[in-house]
């Protein structure tokens, strides 16, 4: 891991990374599509597979795919001495809590709305990054956060009745967002000195251990249900795209950008999630969806656009 420069020059580095570097834009674009569409795939798969079994399959097979790819590429997989504690702490918030809370949450409320609630993560991560990491809330970041959350509020305003009817699902999705936000900040506070690929594989495997145990307790012994081709494709999509590749991309962005810039940039994902639900689940957009899309794009542009010299 690179060593931080002296305090006098940290502000210069922070200023340079007020926007997304061009080399990371393709990763953000791919991650946006992968995780945005995944909310529809997640809803389809969870209609036929229990949350515990589903997450065990995703984390177990997803980490296995990554380990295999790294081995074939000849990349190192070892965990440096003294890093296991950090790995377990980060896995608890970023993998274990996030995955099981959102799996139950999305099974209780519409997938698009679960995506919106989950991506309130910047509301938690930006204040936490200011307190824990000492990051500054610049005008660009404050503007981006305000525009993005205005878009989220518009989408939420449509479904207040639905949220009141399913308070547990709403609370679980918000709890997942809080866990993800805290994990993102802790990831910057306690970096693990190893390559991103190996780190991604290990954190998925370690974070999956409590879920594997939960699956053995709650689902072991139950008859294995026959699932449709569509649900099977949803599971396969989660394993290969939403877990193996997207988690690598997420960690690549999270470790290369300030928490606030990274968090605001992720706000476009729930918009993709809402519109993918419209396309594949037959929903129809309202004026709130269109207005929210414009606000979130403006939010993303506020942090992605390069600054003038």
C-alpha cells in the first residue's frame, strides 16, 4: 500500500482526486451496469431460493471463481502476517452484514426500492469519512451529495405507502446501507497490504463463513427445491458478474478514491436498478423516475467532471 504524503501535501492529493480519473471511468461504468441490473436478477432468484442458500452459493462460488482466475494468472494469494484481523473486521461489515440484510430486505419490498434504500450509503459514509478519515466536505462533494439524495428522495416519495406496509424490509435495507457505509470507511482507515484481486477473493470467502454456518443451521435438511431456468440464470449472474467481477471493481474504486467521491459516484446504480425493473418486470416509469435520473446524473457529473486549471 502506498504511504500517505506528509500532512502539508495531503490537501494537494485530495484536490487532485476531486474527480474520477479517466482510467477508472470504464470500471465505474461496468460496475454501474452490473450492480444496477443485479437488483432484478436478485429479486428473480430470491423468489425461488432462500436468502441463506442463495448468498452461500454466491459467496462460495464467487470467491472460488476469483481464486481460480488468480491462480491461472500466477498472482500471489498469500495474506501478509498481521492482516487477518483487518480482513475479518472488513469482511463482517462489507460482506456478511451487507449480504444477509439486503437479501432479506429485497425479499420483502420491491427490488427497485430496495436498491434505492441500499444506496443511501453516502448518507452514512460521507459523515463517517469526515469523522474517521478527516476528509473534507468540499463544495463539489456537497453539491453531488445534495443532488443525488434529492433524486433518491423523489423515488422514495412514490412508495411511502409501500414502505409503511413493509417496515421490516425497509429497516433491513437501511441497515445494509449503514453496514456498507461503515465498511467502506473502515476499509480506508485500516487498509490491507495485499493486491486488490487476492484481497477481494479472501474478503468474500471470510465474510461468507458466517453465512455458510447460517445455511447449515437454517436450510440443511430441507428438501432442495426445483428452480426455474430464470432463477438459475439469476444465481449464475450473481456468482460471475455481481460477485466475482463487481466486487473486484468495487474494491478497486473504493481503495483508489476518497470515500465521498466514490460514494456519490455509486448513486447512479439504483437508477439503473429501477429502470431494469421496469424493462424486465413490466413496470412503467413516472415523472419521479425521470426527474430522479436527471438529478443523479447531475450528481455523478459534479464529482466526475475534471476541474479546470
